[in-house]
C-alpha cells in the first residue's frame, strides 16, 4: 500500500465549531477554544486548491501536534477523524486504510476534519483539514482501484448466490501484471443486497455491468461499473425487471449474450429478442411477453473468440434445426439454414462449440466450425462464409468430421476456441477437464495436450485489444483461463499466450476467487 504521511507542523488559523454532532455542517468561527493554544499538521500532502483524490487501499497517516494551555490536562480530550460523515479514526494520530464509506461520501467529494471534544466541559470542535499550503479546506474524493479496466468475472458462490469481481490493473496490454483479482464486489458496495441465481448471462459496456438471472424478484441487477457516472461506482442502478422489462416475463429467461459494438440478445422461452449493443444501448428495452425477432428458438451460441470483423452466431430451433443468423443496426436481421453434405438441414440435440478462422479483416472468405451433439455422437461441421455490409452473407458447406473420441472422449462442457489472430500452424483448442488440447483446424489431426492445470477448466476467453481490429499481432492481448476446485469451492485465474509452441503463462492468481466463474467479460476499447 502506498503510504501518505504528514508530519508538517505548520500553524494556521484554527477553524472551529462548537457542536455536539460530528456530522453537523453548520457555520464555524475563528474564536479561541478552551484549553488549547494551537493545532498543527492537520493537512493532506499533495492537495491543492482545496481538493485531493485518494486511492482506495492506500494508507493515510496524519500526526497532528496539539499545544495545550498551561494547566490543561491532555487526558481531558478525546478525538475522532471524520470524513463524509463516517468516523475513520478515534485517536489523535490517524492511520487509515482508504476505503469507501457512507452514501453522502460515495456521491462525490466530502470535507475531512478532526473532531476534538473536551470530556470535562462537553465542548466539541471541528478542525478541518487543509491543503498542503494551508490555504484551503480540503474536499476529498476516493478513487476506486477496483474499476474494471481489464475485465469483469461473474462467479457463483457455494450458497448459489452470484458475485462479480475484476482483474486489478489499467493496462490491458500488460498481462504479466494480472496477478491480483478483486472479488466480492457486489457485497463490497451493496452490503444489504445479494444477487440470486440461477445465472443466465451478462453484459459489460465499460460503464455498466448487467447480470441477468432467473430470479423472479428482479431477473438480475444492473451495476455502475465506472467512476464519475450517474450512480457511484459499484452501486446498484436497479433490477433487470425494473429497467428493461415492461412486464414480468411469463416464460423462462434462458440466455443473455452481448457482442460489444455489434449486437445483444436475450432468449425468453423460445422468443429471441435482438438489438444493438454499445455504450449508447447497454441493455435491451423489451416487452418480454411479445414476439421476438425470431420464434421457436431453443439455443443460441456465438463463436469464440468474438470479434466484430467476422462474428458468427447460430440458432438451434425447437425441432433441432440449425440456422446461421446476423443482426446489426445497419443491416437488420437475417438468417439462413445450415446444410450437411447431403443437402439436408443440420439437426442437433445440442450445439457444443463454435469457433471461426482467426482474422483481423472483414468481408473476407473464412471458415467456421460447429461442434454438435446428436445422440451419443459428436460431429464437427465445417463451413466457408463471407459477410457483406448490405448483401446477404454467403455460406457454403465444406466437410464434417466425427470428433466423439477427441480429447479422451468428448463431453458437452468442452470449450472450443481459436486464437484471436492467425498463427502459422492454424491452432485451434479444446479445454476439457484439467487439460488444454491443441490441433490444426486445417489438418484436423488428433488433438494433443499442450498445457494442464491443477483444477477443471470452467471458462476460457481469448481477448483482443478491441472489438474491431487489424492483423497487427499486438491486437491479440491474452487468453484468460478460469478453473474451479469443487473441494475447496475456490476458483483460479491463469493468463496465457496460446500462440506459442509451448504455451506461455503470463500471470496467475490461484484459489483467489470464492466460487466458480461462470463468465468473463473483457474490457474492449471500442
């Protein structure tokens, strides 16, 4: 922790107030107080023009000096340090780890003072802190260090409630520094509330985090995730029900996905609702009981990783048929079925994985790979696609491959993904159990293990610098891998570079998450 120390003994005019309540903001006077000649050193170094920002987690130390009048007993006095209405210390010397306090203080800036009370006479005074030149009464603002400038994670605790956390840091291009995670963020700023599951999905537009659930009391919560906004950082803005639904849903909320600066979707019952997703439209305003853009939808999936250059999203309908679909503000909504080698519409019991050929370019011919389950068989379907700004996207069937025996025997919870940008060896990956498997998406040879973790992998997110980017390798930042230990009920984070022959580990934070990570949402610059 950074230490701020003040041992400056500079005399200045005493600002006094006789009051019986530290929170009183009444007028103050300059009259001489009983038993005290002077108080010096009640200053915050680094402040100027009456304002200073302190970072959450810093240690603020102030050591005032009091000169008593002759005959005065120093033991007759007691002290309290007050900031924004909160008492943060009860001795003359202050040593305080900077933290958020009452709502008044959270809403912006607050004055800071030393309260002095004569226990014999009952007199009380406020002695306001000043800037380091002694010219101004100081207003203090606390800067949250947990603002998610790297990314946010939503995790499920042992009791079934949900929480969120963030990776400490501000430079997304320095993954070697991602060694600390902030957890229990919801409780930290909303101590009287909990988020009830089951979890459905989440969106993060750099200023607002929205967590969607199946809890009928509110269907989730919306949280201020940036500083200097309408609500204080970390505070609840309202429920999903109150801010986004015009009616209470009569069907189950099944899925919520967001593709930043592209689109967002929510699946309620079998109705799929689509809209734009950006900072101007951070959530969907809908009547959840009305028809959506598409009906009869059972499952939706997006390609991993997501990028705006060539996004791929698929629907599985109630009859099992698979459709490619696309939505944005300019082009609107369109969809088309996926066909197999016999010219029949592909029908599956479940879509297990989806990824596309890595690229930093738009409107070019690429491949995408759908892994689906039917009965006890897992099969990979490979397609070529090209997207257009105005015209209908063109999709062509290429081939299919049985992957039932891959990675030691395929399962529904395997995670399929590629790198953000192309690698010469055409790497693709399967995260399954404790192991990370690799193969070539061109050669489709049997995968091999390239890295193992102490616990089961539960989430993987390859992360670009932005939602739209070019082919420069600096645009691929890292891949976040989260694991979970069911015995200790704790999660771990690993930041890796899967592009290298031997997978490089940039950083880790082991057993630091008090639950199972369900989703990770990286901070994207556009």
